[in-house]
């Protein structure tokens, strides 16, 4: 098993002047006791590429996280009966917690048959609709709790009650990274709330498996920075300083025996040193052609200068620039060998102002996502890059007032493309009004199990022993949806 290095232990230290990482100067008695079972210094790099458990369809993941729970009924789950029965009152099951009760609210948007497959997709996605034949619409997703913090954590970690490793951390633990000069897991503009760093953290897995964060949701990606990535001194001087620190760390290992925290920090220092040159180059969008920038909806004349487009560029403005930059950064990162990239968008919490806000939010992401899919395809990357879109839950077919929808965890939509999934299909169904999943239910555990399967990982065998038991992303749950795999 790989070592357990916690982020807290890795960062509990005095600053060394290197800036991006810190090191542990003293070992606690508990760490010394655990050291007997830890692997010795010099053991294989935890980020080294690993072979999948069986032949994989996908090699990497781009996960587009829609904070706030998009309304499936106004985007990807076409329900003609909802329009037919609009205004009718439904009583749910009579329990106080059942939110699917009240008057049915028709979608204000038309659904158009798209592509050769004829997939019904809302008119708010005119550009994405052109890629319908690459999309697998999963119309039967469900989860446990219709509250944002719990739902978002479960989407990202499979668990909302306890701290667990994130989906990206599990993927990196299982497969390692293809580029040792870059982080294997990157999250761009993640929400600071709804669990915060837990959504991209490592929990009890090694610290090497947590994400490198770029920016924060609501900020302008053009100006997002990775803290302390630029050295305060020359490379030669920094290398000498780092060698001295590593010698001190190794001396500590010699005195106390193998220590998971110290070993993890030694590795993180070296990765940080290598990242200083590699990561800024990958994130430099100014190297892209004007045609590519336009394809992603990046309208600044110079992609690296932070200039906003006419809509403001930020996520709340209505422009495509901000999310377009995230999508293009994601393509550049996976093309360079990063295993798992997450990008975020919000806020889709449409309790009111549904018609205007869904149109605005969809407008911010429609062209960038279409550009991403087209770019991946033309570069030969889509076939082994799994692209996933979704939020923490969906919305009720009943209205909140005349222009809003409540939370709904019983049935909603996500979609996947590339990476070995069948394109141009609808998988699963909700009931006639779109309230609850009734056919081929896909719990979020099933989403995770299927994603891991496409990556060549068995969700029941990808485990880590911690606290006397074996943990996995899906715990005792999870079913692979084989019918949606090409």
C-alpha cells in the first residue's frame, strides 16, 4: 500500500524560504509509532504512472462541476408531459421531506432533436447541441440528500458525513500521473464553500494525491495564480537551499525511521521545484491561435493579459471568457499529461428567476464546452479523455412561485462524453414529469463506479487500508453501467 500522508502533517512546519511547500521539523510520537509500518525512504514515487487493473477506455478525466444544482428539466431531460400537465397539483408522498409537491411548472425552453441521434437538448445549448452524437445523457441520476453542502461533498467524495478522499485523489492514487513535472490532479476555480478543500482533498491518502488549486469560483481565471510558484532567488541558489533542506529531512528519517509525513514533504518539494518551469508554460494561453481562442469563447486579444470581454469575463457577468479559459486550460493540462482536471461553474441554484438565469448560465458555458469537445476530437484526445458534466442534484418539476424550482435529489441529469462511453444516447429515465428516477437508476456511487471502470479501475478493488479497514470511493455500493459503455 502507498503511504498515508495527511495535508495537515505535511504543512505543520517552519517555513524554509522555498515558499510553496513547508517541511516538518519534528516528528510526533504517533508518527514514530506508525513509521514501523511505513515504507522506507527511496520507495517508488507515488505519482509514477501505474498500469490499470484491466484494459482502460479512458486515460484521463475532465470533470465540469456545476455548483448549485442545474435544472435537468430545463437542460437535458425532455418531459413533454410536464408541459401538458403544467399547473396541475401533485401531492408527493405526503411526507414533510418530499419536495416534489405543488403545482407542476413547464419548462420555458424548447427542446430540439439534435444530431443524427436526435437527442432532445434544450435550446439554451445551441452550440453543445451540435455535439449531441458524442453525448451520453444520463437522465436517471439520484443522490441521498437535497442540500448543497452534503450533495456537493457526495458528488466529489462519495460521502457527506465523514471526510473522505476526493474522486480525483482516488484516480491519481490508482493510476499515478503521466507527467512528473506537473501535478497529477488540478482543480480550477473550485467553490470555497460546500465542503471547500474536502472536495479536492486527499483525506487519508498520501498528500501527493490532493489537487493543486488554481483560482477560486467567482474570480477571474485570467488573473488566477498559484501562490509562491515564482522563486525568490536564482534556480541554482534555490536548488542548493532545497538540497540542504532535503538532507535535513533525510537525517531526520535516519534518526527516527521511516516517517510518512516527512517522506511526503520530500516528494512535494521536488515536485514544486519542477513545477516552477513546467506549469506556467502549460497555463500560458497566449500560445494558442486566435481561431482556437474564438472557438472557446475567449474574446480577449491577448489571452494572457487578463483583459475581459464585453460581458465582463467573470462567471457572474454572462460572458464566455472566464469559463472558456477554464476549458482551454483543462485541454492543455490533460494534453500535457495531467490525469484529472476539474473546472467549476455556478451558481445554478435557481429558486427564482429560472428563465433568465438558466439562459444566462447556459450561455456562459455553451460555446466553451462545445469548443472543448471539438478541440479534443480534432487532436485525437476525446476518444481516451472522459468528459463529465453535472451538479450535486437537480430540480423539482413543481415550481417555487411561477419562475423557480426547489432542490431535488430523487432524479436529475448528468452527461459524459468521450473516454469509451456511447455517444448519442439517453441512459435511464425519470418519471413522466421528471421528478424521480424510475429506470436504470444511477446513484452517484454508480457514476463513480462507472468512471473508474472506464479508467480501467475496479471500484471494489481500488482500496486503501486506514484505521483497521479497507476504504474505497464507493464503499460497499456502486454499480457499473455497462450499457452506456461503447
